[in-house]
């Protein structure tokens, strides 16, 4: 903040009239290039008109300091280019599971967590951690406009969705999803367990069916693949060669350390190995997302963030889960088939 030392400085701020030769403003550094100084016009008696201020080159020492600062800022920006800032954990429930059953989404949940909340949330206890305080959530139930075959698992059937007058997957829902994603700090990455084989392709199919899409810069990553890869690397470390089990994949079955261990990477099984009990609620979209966030925050906060930075894929690379019916497929899909 500029200090007003005398009437001359007061005049430069429009507060009074200065004595003839007493004005001398403090030098103002302008983004590492120039300083503004009106001393060269003192003798001309310019009266403090802003147009009379002259620009003189910044001293070499100040230029060097400014150049170094700018270079450091550029380096920080370059390092941050590929660093995911927002992880949006996703889970879907559907009317069926297999592609041949042509499932439709019956529930969708998105919970967005900033990278800083994941990096600083590791827990040393065996109790499930509380998910970060600062999150954004969106959970919606949808009517699939077809018979639901998974109602026993999800608790969602045609009658309960009709009774609650739920709407189907439409452009209004896509607008909500895109608005939710665009509120997050970029880069944004969708994270789903078994996402590459189910959640991402099914969501892509629903979007394609109504000629809609997600923001083109969205990334996506499958947490199941992440956990498997991280476990494999943990096992390969020399200090773990004699351990019978990796950190995430502990099991009571006996295996030779030299053999590849067959371990389930279902979300509920990972949770049980990690916390010693099954999650309280399964096949509920929001509960499954919370379960995944708890596992990530407990063991792999920093490590999984770094893994996702390197392995996240563009959303546009995701394939459809199944082809829409020939009579109902979108124009976009018809063009792809030509």
C-alpha cells in the first residue's frame, strides 16, 4: 500500500496542490518490465498530469529477479498441466447388467472431491474414514422405460419409480450433469469401479441415444485397474518379496509368494479386506460411491492421484456398451455405422 509522505504525494493521488519542485512518486513496478516515475518532468512544471509520467527501464537486477520469478511461474504451470484437480466419483445402477439385455440407467450418483482433500486424507486406523467434508454431490433416480430385472439387488423396481413419478434419461438430466462437471476445477476426471467395462460405456450409450455428450475435456479412469496395478507394484518391491500378501489384497487363503495371487477386486471385497467387514449398503449408487472414496482415502490418497494423472483416458475414447436398436439409434450412431 502506498504511504503518503507529503503534499506532493497527496497531489499525485488527487488530494491537493503540490509545491513546484517537491513531487516525487514512489516507483511502481509494472510486471517485471518498467517503473513509472514522474521525476523527469519536475522541471517542466507539468502540474501532475498523468499523461506527463515517463517510463524508464527497470534496473538490471530487478529485471533478473522478475525474469526468474516468471520462469518459476511458467514451470509451475507446466507441471500442473497434467495434474487432475477434481475427481468425480461415479456409480450407476441399471435395469439389467449384460449388454445383450440392453440395460438402462435407473440411478446415477456423482460425488466430486478436490485433489487436496484426497491427498491429505490417509488414515492409519482400520476404521473406515469419514469422506472429506468439502464435496459436491448429485444423486438421481431414473425411470428406464423398460422392465427392471435387477430390482432385488438395487431396491429399485418399476412400480416404486412410477409411484415416485421419476423421469427417464433425457437432455435435462445431461444439462444437470454437465453443469455439475463444469463447476469443478479442471482438469476433471470421472472415477468409477469397473468403469471401463460397465459404468462409462453404459453412460456413453445413454448419452448417444439422445444425441448428447459430456464436456470434451473430461477424463475418466477405472479404480479397479488402479488398485490392481498399485498392488502389483507393491508386491514387486524388494521389501515385500517375502510378504505373503500385498497391502490392498490381503486374504486368508494360502498362496505361494512366487505365484500370482487370485484376489477379488470387487468393491465390497476390497472394502472387507481393508476394514474387516462388508459395506453396510451395496448396489445403492451413492453408498457405492462413498465406499470407493473411503477406500481411496484410507490407503492410496497420494499414490492413486499420481496413478490417475498418468493413466486417465479422454472421455471421447469410451466405446458404447451396446448398439442402439436400428430403428431407434441416434443420427450420430448411424453416421458411425456408414
